[in-house]
């Protein structure tokens, strides 16, 4: 009898452990693979950057990184600037703007190397954080990735609000061509007690094609688990130095217009 009781207890313990293990959040739990995002031919990328509007705050004009700092220690940004372009220096980490913003219109151009290697999330990975709310990858991420004939989960491809909203279309150009983002960011608003009054919203175009239409965010970007909000005010704009092994991507012609 004692043996039977012991065996039954052991089985119950194993079952409870398996159930508990199954409940541990995993990155793949929030990956969405269907439906596939339609591919749109956006035509060739711009050869030269367009001139910013006269009322724009220029964040990068091809000459220096004076508007940027390293996220982890607020020291001057250490990415590489050459030939009018800044290229990610992965070991130095993420960079963010010295200024903080609330609502704005943003223009940014980015490019993966023509000889890009890797696949999925390991190919040309970076991110545009529309509000940087802390060290590392804290904030709200619009995904940057080489999504030209590169299979990955749809809420993690280029133009996705990462792990929240897949893009409405995939207008990615081939590696070696410039891609453009034009984003309207409406920051979340919080009550005096820190509770959420109104959520963040994003409208975005990639290469002139609408990819996010007044998307309502469920909170800040998280890799594992569900997004959520914590109260914050005006925030910097952040660019990610992702740790994937592919060659680093480049940026140019970044400007912002503050909105009411």
C-alpha cells in the first residue's frame, strides 16, 4: 500500500511540475506566424536623402552624432560616421537622442548591407524605439529587419510594432537599397496616479507604403510575456544595436517635427 501511495504521490508531483513548466512564459508564445503579410513592390530606394522640412529638428544630417548619446551611460554616441551615413557599432550598444519628445512626426532612412547574411531575426536586426523609457531595450519598438525574402514571425518583421502589430504590408527593398520610415507617434497619457489615461498610437509608412494605421499599443515592447504600461513623460528616441551576428546596418537623414 505504501508503495502505491508513494508512486501516486510521485506521479502527482511530476504532473504538477510539468504543468508549472508549461506555464513558464517563452519568447515563442507571443510570436504570430499567420496570416502572412502581403508583399508590395515599393520600387527602387532613394539615391540621395530628401531635404527635411524647414521646421524639422535634424537628428542626423550625415556629419556627426552630436544629437545622440550611448544609452547605458549617456556618453557620446560611438557609432561610425562616414560618407554621410552612420553605421551601428554593435559592441557600443544602443543610442538615443539627447532631447526628449512627446508627440511627433519622424523620418528615418536605413539600409542593410548588400552582402547581408543570416536568416529570420538574425539578419539585419535593429529597432526604432519611438519612446525610450529605460536602459537596454526599454520602450516602444518599431521593428527594423531585413524582411526581403526573409521568413520570420509576422509581428517581428520590418515595420511591425514588435510582438504586437504585424505591418499591413511588406514593401521591403533588397539589401543594399535604402528603406524609409515615416512615423506619426502619439505618446501615451497618464493620470496623476500613474494609471493609463490614453494609450500610445502609431501610424507609419515604409517606403511610401502604409504599414501601421493608427495602431493602438498595449504597452511597452517586451520580448517575453505581455506588454504593459508604466507612467512616463517625454522620452528620447532610441536606435538599437542588436546582437545578431549579421553585418551592421546603417542610417541616414533622420529628422523629427514636434506635434501638439
